[in-house]
């Protein structure tokens, strides 16, 4: 089906020219030029009938909870997410010379997959990327549960990121030691300003932290009603009692997440619609302790990338175009 009346208008122009040719024998224009013009118009007619713009189902700003980017399907979400990340990367490299990005696991890595494709696999300055993990399972890097393995297989092995810029955890020690080691490593990179520092605290200021969200409202490895939600001093902490397997994990704390220049939360699927509603909408004090609701960058930008199913329970009256 044509996009609006574009195809019909162009077709009409083409046949009008043909009629003029038959009537006047195009006395002042050579036949060859006329034929070329006619072919061009026919080609544009075909394009006009088949081209469809990429669009979001809705894009707006919530009065309290940042930017909402709601997409018709996962393909559109993945395309928009890749473009968003690429733009942040370009801006950060231009401003600071590096792009410090922290990622999580789960379905998020698959949704980042378009970064491996044209044009981003060529246009993104991958050599300037420094990759970190907002949370990680304390398992071997080759284990199926490893967020590092997931990212390596799904993204990092397909783009020219410098291997020494990939900052994974020490998988040969306990969860507590791994958290301490990772925090020490992050602190060293803050000193060199590979990672920026917050201007209102001593926390690292990542250029982008990318998070998923579980159906229980957890982000990174910060789970509902867990004591680590109250951690204020540590940058990286650990848990040994995760309600989801595997039980031992390390995670960024909320002060680190909320010190980032940009935080993106990516959520898809109908099973998470209620958690999205509780994390974003004005639902009163009962849900203020939901981990995803506690994500609120102090001076940075918060954006939610949702598909229509995940956004199906949102109160549309609370955000504007």
C-alpha cells in the first residue's frame, strides 16, 4: 500500500507527461531525455508505494520519570536503541575522548544487536569504548549464566572494541572479593578520568548505564526489599542470596547508577507491564521502594525504551509529547 497519496500523485505525473508526449510529440525535448525522465518518475513512484518511515508508537516525557520511548515491536525498539547509543557515544567521544558504558545481561544484549550491523559497526568509534558491567553473576566467564559471556557472544566479539577496554570481573574469587576488586578497578579509572566523576559526590559518572528490568521490578542485581538497596557508601557490592539463580552476584549500587550522565532502562513483554506501571506511574508511596523506581539520575538523563506490551498498563495522562 502506498504511503499516503505519494504513489498516486507520482503516477499521475508520469502518465500526464506521457499524454503530453503523445499530444505534442515533445517538440523541444529529445525523446531520450523524455524516456529517462519517465523512467525516473516510475522508479520514484515504486519507492513511494513501498517506503514506510520508521516510527515509534509513542515518544514523550513523563512528568517525573524521564523520557518514554514506546515502540510497536522489538525490531523498531532495537533500531531506535542502537541509534540512541551511537549518538551518546559520538557526543561523549567528542567531549571527553572516551565512552564509558556499563551494561547488564538478559534480553538487553540481544536488543543491542543492531549495533553490530551497518552503519553502526563502521561509524561508531569502537576503539574509544570502555565497557563495564552494572551487575554480574559470580560464575566462570565461560559459564552460560555469565553476563560477560552473553555480551561477548552477542555483541563484543562482533565489533572492534579494544580487548583491554573490556572490564570484566575477577571470576576466580568469592563474591565479596570480586565486588571489592571491581570497585578498586573502577576507582583507578576514575582517577585517570577514563570514567568521569560526579560533580556533586565522589561517585563515578558513567556516560551511559544500560539496564533491563525484571517482572519483580529489579534492576542490575538490586532486588525488592534487599538490604543492598540502602547501600550508600560502596560503589560495588555483592549478594549471595539472589532470588534468581545464580545466587552470588556483584552489582553497582544505586548511588553509582544515579550518578550516571545517562541511564537507559529497556523493558519488553506483557509479563513486565505491571512492574513498568509501578516503576513509572504515580501510584503512591506503596511502590517507592521498588528498585526500578529508585533509579532517578541526580543530574543525568533517564530514558525508558519499551515495547507496546510492556507499556500497556501505563497511565498516558502522566506524560506529554
